[in-house]
C-alpha cells in the first residue's frame, strides 16, 4: 500500500530505519523481543545479536568453543547444576560462596542428590575422598573466602584416571579468563558472574558459561531457551561496552591491590592477610579482592570500622571501579548456619576488602583512620 494512503497511526507503527549498510563502529542495542521469520535470530528468548556478540568476546578470552550468556551468575550455576541427574552425586568445595553453598543444598534436597563437601585445597589428601561415581565436582579457585588455590590440572588428571564420567566445573569469576583459563587446565565447564569484573561498574547483572563440549552446550542452551534464562539485550550491550576496558581495569586492579597488600601486611592490628598464590602457570595474575583477619574481639566492633571508612562502600558488590568492604559472616555467607560458618573458619574477625581505582595513598589513610577508631 502506498505510504500516503496509510493513516498516521499505521505510519507510526510501521516506520523502520534502514539497518543494513549503516555500519556503526560499535554494535547498537537490539532492544527487540522478536525478529522476522527469515532471521536466524528468530526470537530473543533463543538469541539476540547483543548476546551473541558478548558470548563471542568471552569465548575468545576463555579460548573456548562455546559460551552461553544468562541472566546472572547464580543462573549460570543453576543451569550447570541441571547437568547432574536426579539421584546423582555432586561434590563441592568446603570454601565456596555462601549462596552457591546454599543453592547446592537446595538442589540436593529437591532432586535427591548426594552432596559431598570436601576441602579440595588439601591436595592429594582430598582426592582420595572424592567418590569415583560422582557426576560433578564444583569449586571456585581462588576460593571464597581465604583465596586458597585448587590445582585444576592435578584434579583433572585424577578425574581422567579414576572418575572419567565426572564433570569438572570451575567458577572462575574472581580469577577471570585474563588470569586463569580452567578449560585449558582440564575443566569441562567454566562459569562467571558477569556482575563482577566483566560489568565492572556495579550497574549490570549477568552470567556466562563456557565449555568446549558440544553436548553440554546443546543441553544447557535448551535449558536456557525453555527456562527463559537468556541475558537481556540491554544487559548484554552494557557488558559488551564494559569489556572494552576490561584488560585495562584488571591491570589497574592488580597494581592497586599489590600496593594495598604490602600496606596491610605492615599493620600490627591485622593477624593475617589472605591473597592467592600466583604460580604463573594456572594463575598468572590477580587483583581487587583480599581478606584480612583481625580476630573476633575486634570483629565484634566491625560496624565501627565500617562506619569510619569514607572511601569504602558497604553494599552488596565487588570488583568495580570503587572500593568496598564487607564482613563475610554477615554478608556473602550470611545464609549459612553458625555451625557451617565455623566449619569454614568464618568468624566475625574476617573482613573482605575490594580495591577500586582510588589513589592507594587515600585508601591507606582511610584504612589507617578506621583501624585507629576500631582500636580506640
């Protein structure tokens, strides 16, 4: 129908700009739920150009065959746990994010899974305790909390010899694929909360799952499609934008954290400073997050310390451009019982410090004053 014959209402609804040939220097936001039937994208619940682009970016960093984007890091975890059959055996590390720990117990109860909790950072001693009929082993390295290292390659060699059917899943959120690539070390799946370093500005949520296995990718893609778990186009676009400065941000996190680590080690009021072992092989760098132990007596007064800080936010977040402080027992691991916290070694004196890009000298002065208030 000729355009001049259309009513104003119809014109408003049917007018479209020409996309082909526009050639923008960055990909625009495809804020659309559906595509023409001839489009390979079909429907945004299946895929969207913004999601496909950021998946390609993360797969390139991980050097993986496949990457799947989902709504949050916890969604990524839930999709991966779906690979364990009902009645199967799931092994997790003792030291793990509190919500991950609780989700694993919830899934075990719902699907009659046998859940085995081990200290996988104990090396060969822990390997002998892994059930050889386990369907999946899930862990973070560096661990949350205490930043202990789990040797992925050693665990993969044991798996290949004793439990070849066991899937190995590594939450690589804190190391990032810039500094650690679990799939190259023998893991089957590597997952991420994009809300942390990938987003990097505390303004977007997302999750990613990477794998080299076609069968796992196909199964998890179906789960995402039918469960409606795909990353929203705007979130994918925001994360893609943030990834343009990812390497720069991580190097700055590394620089600031190294300087702050040395400063914290010099303070007599701190009993321990926890940082990961950078072996140059599995883990080639690290930045942003450190844990300190000040003892339960001072830990009882944590709120005084927190309130005295002016350059550290206390909200739920980390791995962004500004510094943050948290007490794991009332924050990241608040969902655990007191006995579960004790088993992990998490007391009121354990504090997590996440360093942003403020001048380190300003951060040092701020922490010095807060510790003075804490001890007064």
